[in-house]
């Protein structure tokens, strides 16, 4: 009882607000209010993971079986607002909540038992230090919690690459060539991997990571991103 009183007092002094609309959150709401969750531009990629435009982007670049994204990216839309919150406003808990929300969809789609391990796309140590967390890893933690699948940091980013935002598809592929390395002492022989990132545009970064995992004897690699769509 005392804990509830303390929580109510703190909520009164420091109200918790929705990260999208700014409205005060109810007790059972975490980072997003129920209204904003209901308005998220959720895709249907989980229904056609092997036959969609995301798979088309990576075809011929890597041996990917499924490619899916939680949200459809639209410029100045809710997905872009969320990505900006994650990258520039120090919101790791928001990334985790979005992972939990998508995890529920994957469970309902009977995909829960498809993967053995979740692997996030890594940040370069300098960028990680500046940002304080890897938003892709936090998204993966939410997925891990909901799906009951372990998350492991199996990849390392060896080179600091420039932003991919304004690069062409060819430039992006060149920009991530030999950037990622499989971590020493790890073993993924015959494992089915869920490779997780925050956003997918051309798929160059994801393909570079997937190819490194496949070179180290992963059985399959599927791509899961928080958002996908047009240019970010």
C-alpha cells in the first residue's frame, strides 16, 4: 500500500507523459498511451515475410529467408517521430516497449519458435558512447522479453561509417563493406538468427551483418526492423 502511495505521489509531482502525444499516461501504460499505440502504422509484413518489397531489396545481396518491419516509415509521420526520439532523445525504454508490441504480433503469427537467438546490428563504440545505448539492441530486448528468445551481441562494428541517409544504394553497400566482424569465441553453428535493426532503407547494413553471420555457419538469418519504407 505504501509503495502505491509513493508512486501516486511521484506521478503527481513528475507526471509520466506519452512519448508521442504528450498526454499523461495511465498506470498500466508505459511509454506510449493506448490511443497512440492504436494509431501506429503497423505493417502486414509478418503475414508475407518471404514475399514483399523488403525481400526484393536484399535479393542477390544475401541469403535472407524472411524480412519484416513493425512500422511503415512515412516522412513526418509517427514512425519518424519515434525514430527521432530513439536516436536523439535518450529513450531506450521506448525502444523496448516497441519490441514488446511487435513481439506480441509475431507470437500471434505463430513465428515464436522460428528463431534460436536475436542479434542486434551493433553501433561503433564511439557512437555508442555518445548516444548511451544502441536503439536496435533495446528494440531487440523487447522482442526477447516477449518471445522468450535470448539476445546476444554477436557482431562488432570495426569501422566508423558515415551516415547512410543521403547515400545511393551502391554507395551504401560500399560504405559497409568489411565493417562488421563476428565476435571471437562465439558459436552459432546451425542456429536460426533474428537480425534486428531500427530501420531498413536499401538493406545494405543488414545484408553486411547477415553475410557475416552466414559465413560463421548460421543456419538461417531473418531480418526484423522497427521501421521500413522510404528514405529516412
